């Protein structure tokens, strides 16, 4: 229920912001608005403004909206109102009205990011888990526990990293852009090298990153923030309880392999069952200061076509958190940078999809958006605001694409008109609209297919 409500609220709000952009600029330019609609299909409810005569309605289907303006191409316009018709406005005015929708979405995302920065939110500290073997991170010499301080693209200035999510965003941008990054980090503990800043270059430019998914992050080697290899709740009758392990045990070693964090421990357990036969392990654990050696025999389970080991216990602790909050100007500046970066990344990904350099699996549809809406809403206000900002940017960027049925398509027509001095003919516009509609429907079909594949997978 929460997923459905969050989805409808999110889409309805972002569509309203988009259409309000068109509406406000149209009214400011003295263009008469006939109808403002949130959603398509049969009318649920609405009202008519006694001042302007505009009709405001909410439709059954929340996946879009429109602003209908007075226009001689759509009906008879009285001579006294002709000056307020959209089609007789100057090229500049028409372009401003059309561009106002996507612009409103981008400005709304800027406001949301700024609000999150000003409110403050808790995120995982930028402390790394043990990297995956034979990954970019292991080739850089990382072993787990490193504390990230600053990051920047190779041969560029370094920027402070406030949280693990900040670092993950750097990894995502660099991998998708095929660029290396330089990372300043320090080691934990009390050794001679602890706390001393070190610099390393992560060679992300060579990664075949066609989609920002788990495969990409496995190639990088960083899947999540540091989490202690501590046992939580045990399942009665599971391998852990049968071996005599207890909740709160800190795992120090499995056979001859020192255990750095929870992710590594899970990997050691799962790989023990790959052959389909359980392989006993010798664990070294710290139980309230007492070091114990315990024999553990993971049970083999089938997950799809693979066999993995399981012990029937929750593994790991919540990562250490840090409250990230910024002042008025710095929070706005960071929000402006993030809005620009996400917009540029979205455009780059769409371009790479069109030329075949990125996978079509990057396209997401309403089911994935609904799933993320519910998850982000359950995680708290700030996470939901970040989700809204991301979708608002996506909506703004999508509508700026030069597809005839989108705002960007109309701006393309106006560009032609500004260059040639005459508008696109109605016959050609009709052809473009049909082609654009087909392309958009194909994209929506692929996105919906990706949704179903993700949810069933």
C-alpha cells in the first residue's frame, strides 16, 4: 500500500510541477489557458476558475498531464481574444512557454537537493569494505577498512568526501564516463601508517561499464560500506546454532583467511558450497574478549542454477553513520552541482544508449519507479526527497530530448523556424509526431520489460 501511495504522490507531484511551469509562463505572457490537467483519462475531480475561466482537473491515470491553451489550430478563436492565442505569439514567447515545463522540473530538483543539504541526513561513513578479488580496488592495493578523504578525476582538483554515498557517486560517474579517479585515503587503527593520507589512482576508464548495476560495482570491487563481521540473530537448527556460535560473536578468521568485514565473511560462507558439497570450516571468533576456535559446516542451498553455502545467521552490523549537513550557500552550491551532474549523466547515458555504447537495461519504467518510491519513503523524508529530485531531473531531461511528441521536439520545430523564417508545415509536423510517438512507445515498452525482468529476477 505504501508503495502505491508513494508512487502516485511522487508522479502526481512531479507532473504538477512540470505543468505548472508551462502554466505560469503562459499566464505571465498573457496566453489564455483553457485547461490544466494532472493525469489522463476520465476526470476524477476538478474546478473552474471564476477569474480566468481555466478548468483545473485531475484525471484517472497519473502518468502525465497537459496544459491546453487557446490556439487557432484547435478551434475557432474570437477576434477579441486572438492576441491571447498561443499560435500567434512570438517565437521567443512560444519557446519560453514550452521550455518552462522541463525547467520547472530541474529547478524543483535543485530545491529538493538544497532542502536535503540544509536539513541534514545520516549516511554511512566513507569507510570501505574488503574489495572483491581481482577488481580495480584490489589492484589499487586496498584491503578493506580504508577511510576515504578526498576524490577527484585524474589530474584535477580533489574534493572532500562526506559519506559513502558521495564516494559511490564518484565511482558511478567515473565508470560510466570511462575516466580514472584519484582518491586520498587513510588507514584505521593505531599503527605507524594509520591516519596518514595516501593517494591512489583507481583505473575506472578501462571498465566496460554499460550499465550502473551490481556487475559494474563488482568490477570496481566496492559493494558497500564497512560492516563488522559480527553475528546477529541465529536461525534455530541452522549451521551456526548447531556449531555453537552465538549472537554477538566477532569472526576473526575462517580457516587460514583473516576476516576483515561482514561482506568478506558472507563471501567465504557462500563459496564453501559452490561444488554442491558442504566443506567444513574452522572459525576463530572473539566472544566477549575470549578467543575461540569453532568448527562450522555451512549447509548447501540451491539459488537458481548455483549452489551456495549458508549458516542460518544474520551477518554484519549497521555501518557507522555520519550526519551530513551544509550551510545556506554551501548547501545550495552542492545542490546546484548535483543537479548539473545528474542532468549531464542522464543526457550522456541516453546518448550512449542511442549509439549502442550503453545497455538498454538502463531504461526504467513505472514499476521500478514505484518500487523505489516505496523503498525511499520507508527510509525517511530525506531519502524520499532525494528520490523525488532524481525523478524530477529525469523527467526534465527526458522532455528536452528532440522527440516530436515531447517539449524538446517542439523546441526543435522552433529552432527550424528561427533558421528558415517559416514554421514547419502541418503535414511534416504530423509525420514527425507519428514517428516520435512510435519511438516513445518503443522506449516505454523496453522500460516496462526491464521493470518486469528486475522485479521477477
